[in-house]
C-alpha cells in the first residue's frame, strides 16, 4: 500500500524557507517528457506522450473532463502509478528509476476526504512521515506543533484528537499539514476539497492560497471545477482525453483568449465575472468599522453607536472573531443583555479570498458588507458592496476595451488582405498586429 502522505527531504523544519529572501520559491521544477501510461488489454493509452515543464514554486492545476487522465498524470509524478514510458525530472534529477518509496517521501500528497488514519491521533498522523524517515522525537513533536499552527488549528486543542472528532474541513487541514510535515519541495493534491460543503471549500481554498504565499512549494492540483482552477492556479493545464494539453497558460490568458472551442466550453459564460477569481480581497480597500466585544458594558457600546458615523457596531467574541452586527434599535431592545440582540455574522472572508467570494457573501447580507478575518478568524476589517461593484465595473470596462481592440485588429488584417488582393500580391500571412 503506498504511503498516504509523502514527504521529507531530511531538512530541518522550515529549512526550505530558512535563509531565503521573501518570495523566493522553496519548491522544485518538474519536467514531464513523453510521459505515457498504457494498461494491459487496452489498445488506447490512458495518458499519451505528455510533455510539460512546471516551474519551482508554481501552483499548476490540471482540469479536464472525467476520465481524461488528469489524476493518472499527477500520480505518475510520485509513481503511485508507474509510467509505461517517458521521463520525470524533479530539479533536473531523473526520478523514473529511483526507489518509489524514497521518492514519495520527498513529495507531499493530499487527497479528497483527507485520507487520515482513523486509529491515529492528529499528532500521530502528521508525524507519520517524519518518523518514518528517522526524525528524532523532539524535532518531530516541534514540527507537529508548527504544522497545526500553520493550518490554523490550535495545537493544544487538536493534537490529541482523532479524525472522527474533527469536522470535514478540519480533517482536510490536518491532511494538508501531514503532506507538508517533512517539508517536501513538491505537493500533489488530488481534488482535496471535493468532499466538503461549498462554504468550507471556499475557506480551504483561501487557506491554500495563504500557505502557498508563505511557503512557495511546487504544487500540482487536480480538479474538475474550472472556477476552482481559476481561483488557485498560477497556470492551468486544460486537458483533453489521454491528457493531451488543449491549453497551458495563466488563468487570465485562458479566460480572455481560450485556444479553441474545447477550452471555451470549460470557460463557459460570464468570463468577466469569472475574472473576479483573479483578484483578492487584499487587493481592494478594506475599511474599519466600530467594534465592541461581548465583555464591554452595554453603555459603552451604546456610546460608540451614538458617536459613530454609522448606525451599527460589529460585536466581537472573546477571541476577537466577528459575532454579531448591532444596531441602535437592537440595544434599545437588549434590556441589559446582548444574548438576543443583533444579527449573527454568518459569513466572513479572508484577505486571500477572491472578489467573487466576497461578492457572493455581500449579496447574501442585507446590509451589503462582509467582515474580513485573519488566519485564526480574528477581525481585520470590512469590504462593502460599493468597493466590489467598482471592481466589477473596472473588469467589464477592460473586457469592453479588449473586445474593441480585437475588432480593430481583425479589421486591419482584413484591410491588409484586401489591399494585397487588389495589388495582385500573393496572399501571405498578415503582418503581426499584436
């Protein structure tokens, strides 16, 4: 049975990022050369001659129809599936003939439904690969604490729990922590968020974006959800059957200039709105609002409302997480208690959330705003409908100008072709007007 979590390079915890200037990749390049997989009895290869180069520190998403070979291609990178032919190079090292067990211990692996061992605690699951590779107990224990903190779980609260005692989202966080525990340069993720509810999935995606912003691993991520691919990927490989590459480009390039009808089918309608997945909440203005905590006296909260420029206060819990929105009328009805006063905060976004996430949250909020939180859920500010709609209008205007420019180029090419025909010149390639 293959190891469920792969990983270590033998470096000390954090060694991949220690001493590196901020923003430098700690990942490794991956090269696939004529990578092919054939199964006995099937004349058609499942994966046919894939050639691809993935840069160090890049998050590349494989997306394509069911059965196109995207998961098979990814699993050949750590040889959970052995290639029939072709080469795999990681940082210029040909790993095709390497001991596959040793290879997997240098590559993190996260799957749908986390794949945690149910009879092991959270700490034991995370420590699995470091212990298998001979890390001493003190170093392993410290790494478990570090990984839990990295994925936003309190070590004191979660270390001793079993997977059955965790929510689906918490299990996936532990699965990612386990995949990263031995500090691998490469992380493979096979639809890791596909089995959780949409809200939890959005938050897990935001968490992965934040982690990648800090760690700069090389990540290969498989999904069937094109919106998820746009949100997460530095580049997206749109795959046809047998993993033939239809287009391998940035999300923005694929949205604005799909290679053919097959790719256009994945983009679907509303490309301008999909581009909201390319902009993060951290890229727009986040405003502050008056806040109070559940321990503040009612009178002080009332004084804040009366003195403020808005008629509401955001009530925070004892961990400074958004709890309720309070209006002046709510306090008049509170009668000495906040228990029944105000409106509960049902949704928040992080700075790494996309503007599409924020817009969806704002549209479900009667007051047209959403609280922005940090990695532990603590309040950081608010983004409102006006800010988001301004961003939407800017994107729509960019698309309109791009469409006008594209039309002008087509007209220029047609005019040039007409001139050549009138002058009796042999038809040729129109000059490059890009």
